[in-house]
């Protein structure tokens, strides 16, 4: 389903369309606010260049950081609630992140996603600017990503000049669908000339993947500076490390611990 979403999302009065603030669990609001602050603690955010959202499928809505607000200053009550169906702002006195239509498209395309993160973290953004995938060179990479992390194609002028943020989401979807049939097996894309988007089963998982992405990007950059011809990790080793954490017979970590 593709929904046209205005780039300047304007608030509607809560209740005017049957919306009830109590529909969004306070635990989700608290998780998303904390996840935004976690980006700062992890060193992934410069100024206000970053955002985290989380989705409530039962309420058919997402919650996201307000535009231009520092990630570590966001409180649960500051978050903006947006309709998952059509992008209307259901709750909030501030504008939602300008990247909201991108988040919205990802939630619409992939029902298993529960959280989305966007940053301009230095090493991952460098690969995006270079137009290069992050190669799978070692087991740290394999623990989180089932192969090279893809960089999207260049966006067209029509996409850029039209509904840019919405089309950014479409380009991410195009990139993922060209690599895998399961977005959680490759929970990241580098948008060409822009930066990384990551996702997970919830907002915390999306942040973990953003942290892992920056770590493996840094390792790859340093590895390639030592040996520009460094080989990819063996397929068998890649598969074993990924599957022991994410496969049907996963045995890494403790039961019930998702991150």
C-alpha cells in the first residue's frame, strides 16, 4: 500500500476522528523517548540529526520525535502521534520529524517492524556518501547483518523534487526487496548521499542495529585502509554467526532477551 503523505504534516484535533490518547501505551512513549536519548549516548547523533519512532499496530499509529528537537531532550509527552494509515498527526503540539513519511512507508511495507531509526552517524554516512555497500568482512558484521549492508541507488530529480521523504522510503523498500524477502534479516539501508536507516522488532532493537551498523562501518573502513583487497567473510562463517543469533535454532544469549 502506498499512501500519499504531505511533507508538512499538520495536526488534527485528537478525538475529531475517533482518536483517544489512551490508545497509545505510555510504555511505548517512554521506550521511544529513551531510544532517542540512547542515540546520543551511543555517539550516533550530531546536533539534532537523528530520530527514532515506534509503532502501535493495534492503535494503527506511530510515535516519533518532534522535528528539530535534540534527541536527548525529548520527553514521552513531546512525541508526536501519526496515523499509520494516512500520515495525519493525531496528537502533539509540535511538528513531527521531517523524516516521518519515510518511517511511515517502512511500517506500511513491513508489518514485522516495530521501530525505525535514522541517523547521520559518521562512518555509515561516509559509506552512503561514497555510494558503497558496507562489505561483510568479519563475524561482528555477521552477528547483525546477513550480508553486505546495501546502499540505495541515486534518487531521481522527480523523486527529490516531489514527495522527497516519502520517496526516500520507497527507495529503501526497493533496495531491501532487491536483496531479501525478510527486512529483519537485513535491518539497515544506507540511502545514497544521505545516511543510514535501521529498524527492528521495536525501537530498542532499531537502536541496537544502528549502533552495530556504525561499528561495522568503522571496522570496514579501517580494514580497507589496511588492505583495500580484504576478502569478504566466508559464506559458511557468515551464515553460522547470523543464524546462531537470528536463525530458527538461535542459541546466542538468554531466552526472552530480544536484543
